[in-house]
């Protein structure tokens, strides 16, 4: 069974890159070595692998990558730190139209 990885790299400029691969070690080495000159990480090396998850279903991995890419920096950092309480708190809708702000 093929395994798919969703991973987060921390770049030298402190930004985060989220990607997906079926060969995590190989892909990280490609990022580190600057194999793809047009990639986000090329000019932001060195990079550090800070988080990854494994999936057996490629569609689940793609959905998770898309989800994480849409997150704020704070949410990504909570995930990396495995601070699930903070992650849940950051996922809460707190804007004025939230049901929590509705008063009858």
C-alpha cells in the first residue's frame, strides 16, 4: 500500500511551506538541494521539516494539504506544536455574524 505524506517545512525566512509527496525523505532532500529552481523554497533555503502526517488515501492527503495551506500562520504553528486546544480555539468563528454573538 502506498503512503502519502502531507508535510510542513519552515524556511530560512521563517515562512512555512506545505506540500504532499509519496516519498518524504526524497522530497525534503530535493527542497534542501534546490532541485527545482522555480519552487517556493528555492530562495528560502535552508529549510527544516517541522511536521508531517501520513495517509493511505491520496484524496485525503490532498484535502488535508489544501486545508492546511488555507490556515493562518498561528494555526499552522499550533499544529506543529501539537497544541490541539489552541488549534481548536483558533478555528472558532468569532466575527460579528457568529451564532455565538446572536442575542435574542
